[in-house]
């Protein structure tokens, strides 16, 4: 069945918003910006947590932008960003004045999670295709 125009607009909107936010943070993670170093040092994960999460976010972003892997990208994105949200709620705080953040990073994480969850819901039909690829045929 051909996707409707509304489906395509909703899907691309959610996937693009999530991917753009994830991609724009990569510069800070991969260049060792003081904000990223502070965050991951506070979590006790500097430098490998910073670099590892950056790689996972890059992969999730690419998968989100490819229609046939949108579900996989959305699920990976939700997993990675869930870690950021939990870190904000338990260790970092929603606001981090030490790095000049008044809650923007937390808000962006929530936006990525909501957009990725919506994209995963929209592309739930891809789940059958992923299972068929993973399981041997009889």
C-alpha cells in the first residue's frame, strides 16, 4: 500500500528533527568541546562515553534518514537519548549552569525522544521486515 501524504510529512518531519538535533551535537562530542567534556567527566565516562555516544548518535541519525531503516534508527535513537535523559534527571540536573545551559540540552533530548518515538510508531510495520531478516526462513 502506498503511504499517504500525511504519513510522509509526519514521518519525514519527526525523523529530520531528531536527526538534525543528534547530528548538530556531534561537533561538540567529537571535538572535545568543554561542555561535552564537563558532562561526560561528571558522569565518569570521559572520553569513551562521549565518543561512543557520538558514534551511536551518528549511526542512529543515518538510519533515521534512510526510509527502509527508519524504525531501526528511531529505536537506536530512543535508546541513546534515554541515557541522556536519565543522566539529566539523576546526576547532571535539568539545568547545568557550569556550562551555560539553562535546560536547553535536556529539552533537546526530550524532543529527540518524542520525535523518535513518533517515528518508531509510524514505521512499526517495518518490524515484520526486520524480524524476517533476523530469523531464518523455514
